[in-house]
């Protein structure tokens, strides 16, 4: 009977035990090493509160079943009222294939050792998706909450299922994120995760770096961003094909147009040859002119000029003048030292080049073969420079693109992300394709120059008097260099756009300086063939310019001393170049003088040309050009010194372009003033150049991205595509700038075609 009380007690407790077993357990509070199974645990969408300490650790288990084709994501929220950073609440989340951990309060380090403590932290767990092969998949999640605090640390835990985790195409999704609560979204099919991370301060995205020391920082703890994200499908392959075909068709139409013009000229030339419109034959196979076009000359202006019946030193007489037949056009054994053989050649240069009125015959006295060989060095040197410049550039941008593709860090390259279409390993193929025009049009210009070169050589071999004594002397070395420079501009611009950033800006600008410089040199060489700069001096000058550009980008943003030094160099260089142009290279100063004689001679020259001749400078036209040019360059120097523009590369390029346009305008005005004509082709090219350049500059100044600021600031300027859903404004700039440069080159090539039947001693120099 002694067992009856025990049996009665067991019967009384049995219903209570059954009810307790049937009711769900809110959480499992387990000590370390407890072998009990925690698979049945906490519920979703329920807040759990507790205190953890050095001796207490709480483990919560959550489980659910995911069906095939269904993606369920889980978000874990943890809050702690404790502000003790030495003993934070530690949260560890364990999944089947991942472990995630963080602490509360969560500490963020800001600028200047500032810190931000967030007491509410949440994270999204990446789900494991069930497939048809695996069937329904059971998901099990453990959340461990612990702390090393001796007196305990309170916390609150909430685990929820995200209802709209998958983003749908072309459907905007609105949500809120904060520095301690980033969001993550999944995309079906070829899946990827979209993660939004909010910075505790604005400086990383282009905000101010300077704040007051006692500024209230608590507002940053509540900062949140309202975001809207929309996933749009990528463009179709057909758009890639259409864009590539359109690019080729646009520029191959230039080839077709040039072929048509060449064919028309060939027909006209054959017809005129049959009709004998060029003159009558003199019996030796050469065409003689009965009366060439003459230009009126001022009285007394023939002083020092070369008579028609005399030959210049080092220059062969034409057979029509009774001299020896013209030598072969080969220049393999010709040296420039063959020219200056007269003992009084220096005084002869002084007599001729200091005349008040100069004619082309005065400045084209050297043997044609010698001068051509001099200008061919431009071509060979630029090829050498292009090879040695392009190879490390290509290697570097390949490295950049590889790093971007491996790391996924899109802050390395400054693209227009709203119109960046990848192809293979290239992130912005459209920006590379749009540079095709530079290469194709540069090659077309080389073919046009080659055709003219071949025709001129044939005329010389036939001893045509027009090729030897009429028109502008034909030297094609600089033209070939211009064509190579245009092609290399396209190649290097494409390399720059593989990964545009602060470190490779000069890839896109170096050959722009060379193109502008070569155009100015060619324009000057047209009527000064004997005294133009050598290739070595020209390329050395370009190297100095590129060096100054790099220094300006690195130091020119805030360094006043750099701008003072650069402005002084700019002004002094302008004065020195003006002196050389004004005196045709005959202004000499003996730097070996140790007394004040150098200054007395300089003062005497200044008095003679500017005081004694104050009513009219000795060389009026040149003086007007140089005064305007110096005013423009001094204005640039003053502007840079005052405003210190951040984009020093564009500032430097603006100086070159303005000087080129100024010189070209002066040349055309002087040509018209000298009663010379503009033929239809150069006139069309001039108009086309002006129109296309104006359109190109409009698109250039759209500024779709900028490596001068932060990546976030650059993205604020991004815009959608405007052509074929493939090309953006900057791509249009590439198309138009290549076309404008091509027309500009044609202007220089054809501008003086009207002088081909005018003797050189009747062509004025300006």
C-alpha cells in the first residue's frame, strides 16, 4: 500500500505533463555542451528577449521547408540596449552551408577617428533553393546569442521570412536600408545577389571632408535611405550586330565618297590632257606654260628674290630653263649638309629672310630631296613612338580589366553605367567600338596622301615643270605622321575606355596634343618649307607638353606654386616662339657674352622694329598674328592662374586647339587677302569641319562621367543611351571628332591646290 500515494501523485501530474508536452516550446536555453536536440525551437515573426553573460548562452533554432521553384529568404534582427563596447552581444547564425556573425552594438569607424555605435543590427541570410531533383528541402537555422559580460547583456531577437525577396524584371521595388541594416535581393534564373550598403558618413560618396569638432553625430545613428531598384533585361544580340554594322557603314561611306571623287578627277584629267588645256608640249615631253597666273607685287619687293633664269644653291634647274635634267627622286644618299656649301650662306639667309615682302621661292631653296628626307623623319619617329607608347598601355588596361572582372569592384573604372554594354571581358564595348572611326579615317587619309605622293613622284620623273617650279612644294612626311597620329588616337582612346580612371587619363590626350601640334607645323611648313622645325625638336616639345600635363593633373588642383610656374613658362614660351616666327629664325643672341652686350643688342632690335617703325612694324601681317596669339595665350595663362581648373588635361588641350584655330583662320584670311582662291573641295571641307566640330563639342561637354571626383559623384552624371540603345553622348563625340579631324586634315591637304599653276616666286609668304 506504500506505493499508492506515489501512484496517486503520478496520476495527478499526468494530465499536466501531457499538456506541457503538446504545447510548443518558445525557445531552447541550452548550456554549452548540452546534448539535447534543438531542432524544435523558436517561431518566426516572434520577438524573443533575454540576457546573456559569461555563463549563459542562448541558442534558437528555426526550421521551414522550401518547395522547388520557391525561394524563401530569412532576415534576422538583433537589438541590445547595452552600450558597453568591451562586452558586446555576439550573434552567430549557422546554416547548412554558411556561417554569419556580428556584434551588437555594431561599431563603424568614420573619418578622423570618429565612431558610430549602432544598437540595432539586421542581416539577410542567403537561402538554399530547392530543385526538382532534390524535392522539398528542409531549411534549419541556428541563432546563437552570447556575451562575455560578467553582469549580463540584454538583447531582443526577431527572425522573419521576407515576402518579396525575388526581384522581377521591369518592376520597381521600394525599400529602406541603413548602415547597420543592409538589404540583399535575389534574381531568378542565372541568379545573382543585389546588396545595398549604406555608409555612416557622406565623405565616401563625395560629401564634405571638413566638419566641426563638436558637431552632433547622433543623427547618423538614425540615418536611413529610401531606395528604388529596377532590374531591366540586357540588350539583345541583334542590337550589337546592328551597332557594329552601322559603325562600319558610316565610315566606309567616306571610302566610297573618296573613290568617287578620285574617279571624277581622273576623268577630268584625262579629258584635259587630250584637249591640251595645260599648255603645249616643248618637244621634250614636258608641258610648258605660256603665261602662268601672276600676282601683283609691291614695288621694290623683288630685292633678294630668285630670278626665273637662275637656280638656287643646291636646287636643280628644270630642263625647260635650259639646265640639266632633274635628278632622280631618290634620297637615299642625300644629306642635309649638301645644301649649305656656300661660304656666305648665313649672310644670304639674313638678306633673304629679312625682306619686307617674302615669296615662296625665297623659303624653298633647298634641294627637294633633302627637305623630303627631313620631313619623312616625322613619319618614322611617330611610328616608333606609337609602338613603344601603345604596348605598355595595352598591358596596363588588360590588367585593369582583369582586376575589375575578378574582384567585381566597379569603383575602379569610371564608366557611364547607364549605357555600358559588355562584350566578352570588356565592360563597356560601346565606348571602344565608337573609336573605330579614328582608325578607319586615319587609314583613309594615309591612302589619300599616298595617292598624291605617287602622282607627284610620277610628275617629277616625267620632269613636269608644274611639279618642279609651280605651286606649294610637295612634302608628305608630316601628312603621313598626321594619319598615323589619328589612327593611334583611336587605339589609345579605346584603351583608355577599357577602364577610364585617374591613372590612365593621358592615354586619351597625348596623341591629341600631337595631332594639334602636327597640324600647326604642317600649316607653317606650307609656306616655310626650308625653316620648319625638325622632327626631333617637334617631338621633344610634345614630350615636354605631356610632362607638364601629367604634373598639372597631379599637382595642379590646389598647388598655387605650380600654376605660377606654369603660367610663367607659358608666357615665356609664347614670347620666344613669337620672336622666332617674326624674324624667320634669324634673331640670334650670343649666349657666350659675359658683358651687357646681349642686352644692348636686344634693346637695339626692339628700338629699330618697334620704336623707329612705330607707325608700321616691319612685318605687319606677322605682327598682327603674333599680337593676337600672345593675347590669347596670356589670357589662358591668367585664367589658369586665377581659376586653377581641375581638368588640367582639357585645359592644356584647349590651349592647343585655340592656337591651331587662330593660325588656320589667319592663314585663310591672308590667302583671300592675297587674291588666292578657295577651290570647291577645300571650301566644302572647311564648312564641314566647322559644322562637325561644333556638333562634336556639344556632345563632348555632356560629361557623362568624371574621374576627377569620387565614383559616386561620377555615377550621378550617368545617362541613358541615345543611339540604337547602344551608344551614349560620348560615343557620338567619338564619331563626330574622328570625322571632324578627317575633314581638318583634308583642309590642310587641299587648301592650296589653287596654287598648282602659280610660280613660286609669285606666291607670297605669310
